[in-house]
């Protein structure tokens, strides 16, 4: 995580997402712009949250660690979201892991400033309640997805969201080079089942196996399979 001294860029995000309209008073002086490199965590379970984050650019995945030590994917975010609204009331530890899957930006307000200025702001609290309600609904939906959707639907979405685009001689290439052991764990499946599903994708003509990664050949097939899972 890197704090950026780029007021112009931060104000662009504030205007784009109308962030100050969330508050009764202008909170710009309490805001900071943060940059997260791919694979960095915005927050980790059991680690104290220090900021209320407004996610303004990039992609992240949200997952939890189960009592048996394994991880389970909850959802992906690619649009404006708030992180830390669950933890801001009692300044407690993060309840989930949020990891960026491509370089990302957040605007942060320290939880101390949130406590001092926002926890008595009815306009902000209404926004926070709406945000928490949306997350509760998404969590319920995605829990059902993990139980009921075939792996092919969940894996297609995972590949599309976590892809890496590389330009080779001016050509756009979409690569999937995730750690397959970690991916199988996140998707709640076995390593063997994951390999079989990847082979099926190759047979469909959706992806092609390379030396140490998979290249997406037909993005439309994956989009059709992905439906709206993990959104």
C-alpha cells in the first residue's frame, strides 16, 4: 500500500463517484489516496482496520479463511465499493480478506476521523446501512452459488476477472496463470476437478494450454458460462 500525494487525481475520483454527497459536510481534508499493487491486500482477517476505504479503480477479490485453514471465495468487485463499513463502529479487526487482482486505487479516511466526524452524520449512516444491506444480499447469493453452481460457471468467472492482459507484437493476449492449488481451494473444489474443468474449457475451444499458463482463445464462451456469479 502506498499513500499518494496526488490531490488532482483524488479529486477526480471524488467527483466521479460523488463521494462528498455521501456526507453532510465536505470530508476532503480527511481523505487520502492509496495505491495497491496487484496481489497486495487492502485488508486481512484478524488485522486491525485503520481506514474506511472507498474503492475507486481496479479489481479485487474478497475471501474468508475457514476454521480448517482453507480459503473460500466470496465475490469480486470491479466498481465503486466501500470497505471497512462493517468494522467502523467498534474499530475492530477486519472480517474478511480483500486482495487486489490488478493495480487498484482507494480513497481512505482513517477510522479515528470516521468516529470523530461521521458516526453521528445521519446522511452517511443511511449510506452505510444501504451499503451493508447490499453486501448482505450479495453474500447470501454468493453462498448459494458456491453450493449450487457447477464449477465451470464459477471458474469461467474467476478466469475472466483475474486475467492478465499482455501485448505481444501489438496483439492482445488474455492469460490465466493463477496458482491452481490456491484457485481450487478458493472455489471450494478439488485440484483434480479443477484440472478436468480446465481440460473441458480447452476442448470447448475457450482456452489453450501453454507452457506455464492458459491463454483465453474465445472470451465469448467464458462470458456465457460465467453468467453473473460472484458479482
